[in-house]
C-alpha cells in the first residue's frame, strides 16, 4: 500500500510539473517580442511549445528555455527548421560553439552563431585525422582514451560533444546514427576482454565494423582498412569520436561501468 501511495504521489507530481511547464511556455508566447517573431515566421504558440519539447528531447536541457524565450534565438530556431535540419542537428548548431565562446546558458548566441562558418569546429583537424590519431596513439589502451575524456570533461560537456559530432555528420546519417550508438553499446559495453586488452587501433577497427553493419556507408567504407583512405578519413574519425564520447559519457555517470572498464577512482579527484 505504501508503495502504491508513493507511485500515485509521483504521478501527481509529474502532472503538476507538466502544467507548470505549459503555463510558463504560454507566458513566453504572450510576450510582445516573442509574438512578433511568431508572426514574422508564420508560427503559433503551439509551434513554440512543440519546438521547446523537441529541444528538450534532443538533450538541450534548461538551455531550451533560453532559446525559446530569446527573440533572436527563437527566430534562428525556426530558420534552421525551415532549412530541413533534424532536431539533433539543430541542437548541435546551438551547442557546437560552446568550446569557443559561451553565452550565459552555455551555448553560442544566435547572432554570433549565424555569422560563423558552418564547420569551423573542424578547422584544427589534420588532413588525415584518423591516420594521424592511429599513428600517434594506436598502441595505447583504448580504456585510457576513455579515461582521458572523463578526466577532462563533465558529463554534460561529454553529452554536448556527442551532439556536436552528430550534427557534423552528413545529413543522411543523422537518424541512423542513433541506432549506431545503441549497437556500439550493445557490442562493447559488457565485453570485459575488449576493455582489458583493446588498443586504440583495435578499438577503431572493431567500432568501424559495427558502423559498417548499421549505417548506409558500405559503398564508401566496405571495411576498416578502407576507412583509412584519404576520402574516408573525416567520416571515420567522426564515427570513432561519437562512439568514444558516448562510452565516456555513460561511464562518467556510472561507477560500476567505470570499474568494469578498468577506470580507477583516482581519475575523478
């Protein structure tokens, strides 16, 4: 009976919070400057609410409030939708400059974002990024790369980094990449031998084989060896980064997973 009461209370709480969220969104939509944006874009308060929930689903968190309540950001959001970008790609657009310059909410402001080249985040990559990485760190334990990312970045930053990498993929990979992330997790998360023994070079080959099996890339990359051809280097690097950052994000939140991977507590001081 006590368990049932707690469950009812939690449902009531969820409903109450949902109503509070709806009221807050309606209040934002009534503001003069927001009404002007909605009118100029041919949108309604319902469109604002739908956009907010899609931002939340894409992982934007509290930054979603700042986007829909700032006229410039809201206008940019609708413009990106009109360009046909996916929800993940739009979230990535707002997050991808966070390492360069942060607004108060942790993402690059709309006016600044609109004035920047689309792929500037890739400016500092070497010409053949995957070969360069394998040559430099291929023999290092792959788990050490995961440690490196966890040690340098918070969970929220790792999550944002995954979104940023996804947003930079070719458009036709934005949807299937979710299945790719799931499949990589299923293949390797509970593979003790992989975490004990795999070098970065071996992990790359194994991860790319999963990508080939899940994503529509077989024509260009039929094998891990083909992934290192110059024309495939950037895509291979992106897919490897997405998997690596996803592992790091998951491990940063789960102590048992870190222990299973062989990541010692000392890395989190």
